[in-house]
């Protein structure tokens, strides 16, 4: 039984192969096959397709620039609300300062200065995106928030100088 | 044998659902057969098959073709199965009423009921005999039979030297021949006198 044939497996081994090979290849039941397929497709569905995106290299001689004012990155709503709250508080405080010290055209002058500074920092502002510009300006120059205090101190010094 | 077309792989890597379904349909019988050998239970084998195919498809984007895709997949199945046997904690997936049936892959007509029953009994007999072999011999024989893998590929899947694979297969076949002697004597000789 165990004697092999020259040039191939012995007869017992060929008989064994013929018996075992088809018996070992088993398929899961149809319902299980469907469940497996559904699970695999569901698991890989949220994965984004791997697409090669050609990113142009930045030239070595390109000067460093600030981000353009119309940034493609969307700002969250909370950021807009935060900036709006800051602006409202700022205008309220300035109105109080104006009422307390009397005033001339200091508010328009301050806004003009703010715009000039923001243009220097983030570039020319995009029309229709003032909150974006304000947010970018504050991100890059948070010291701008100190301007009202500086203005208040300057007005107080000027008033005390007039009295003196 | 089960090696899918490279075009299918590329489309699957790009997230093409049809290509992924095609790969799953091609590979799951082999994966399930190996999983049955490791887990010895249809429910756990189905669970392992699902887990392995999900991980396989999630990682297929990193496949670069430096090894056979089937070898890569089978190694994943074996590693997951061994890990699962160690832990034995994951809940199995639910199966329907005929979930414990083992469908023997065959190209025979579906209305060949007597032949189907006979093959089913043969499959159960072979599975029972295989279950009595040591783990390494059982796994080596399964990889050898279900996808006709080369010794080199089996060695890669199992992570052992090729001579060890040859030894496992030789000893496993000798042991199986003894265990299956009644079935072999009933069977018409495939290779002449036995």
C-alpha cells in the first residue's frame, strides 16, 4: 500500500488526495455568505477612496506670505458668534467711553486703523467676509484687543493734560 | 487558483464596492475552510471569516503585490484564528437554522441528491479524521488541499521553515490514510491499486 510509483505520489496518496481535497473545501451557508458580504461592504464603505492628489510643490524662492483673507477652511459657527460677541462688547464699551468723555470722530479713526492693521496682517479683506477677516486678524494679532484700553488711557492722559 | 485578477485588486483598493464583493465571493470559501480547520466550529468559523475579510479589505490599500494576495489573506486568517483561540472572548455572529450544515463545494448538479448526501457524509468523515490530527498537521494539510498552495506559501502562512511544512504534510497524510482507511477502501481508486 505504501509503495510509491516512480515519478509521482504513491497510489494511496492519490486516493487520499481524491477523497480529502473536495471534502475540505467547504462553503459557508448562503445566508452566512450574504451576512459576511454585507458586513464587509458596510465596514469598508465609510473609507474614502485612496486617490492620489498631485500637490504642487512650493517654490524655494517664494516669499513667505500670510494666509489669504478668503481662507477655504470653513470657520465654525461658534467662531462667528464669538467674534460677534466681542464686537458687540467692544462697541458697547466704546459707546460708554464716548459718553463719558464726550467725543469726536475717534470711532471712525479707530476702525480705519483696525482695517489698515488687518490688511497688513491678513491681506486685503474679502467683501462679504468681515467676520472672517476680523477673526483672522484677532488670531494673528490678539494685541488688537488691547487697542480700546490704549485709546482709553490716551484720552485720559489728554484730558488730564488739558486740565493741567 | 484563488488568485484574483490584479485589476480586481486595483479596483478594490480604490474602494469599488463591486470589486470588493467579487474578492469576497472568490475568497470566502477558502477562508472559511481554513477557519473551520482552526476553530472546528461552523459558527466560530463564520465569525472568523467575517472578521478576517473585513480586516483584509480595510488593509488592502496597503497591498503592493510583493506576496501572493491569497497567502497574505490566509496568514491573516491563521493569525486571527490563533489569537481568537487564545482569548475566546468575542461573541459569535448569529446563524440561521441550517447554519451548522457544511456545504461541500462541488460542481455536481444540484439535483444529484444521493451523490450530495454521500459527499456530505464523506466531508463529515474527513473533517472528523482531520480533527484528530495535531494542530500544525491539520493546518498544513488544509492549506495544501483547499487552495493547492505550494510548500513555500504554506511555510509563509504558517511562519515555519519549508522542511517543517513538508514533514507536517507527510505525517498528516500518513495519519489520515490510516484514519480514513474504511472510506478509502469504499472509494473507487483514483490512482490505481491501493
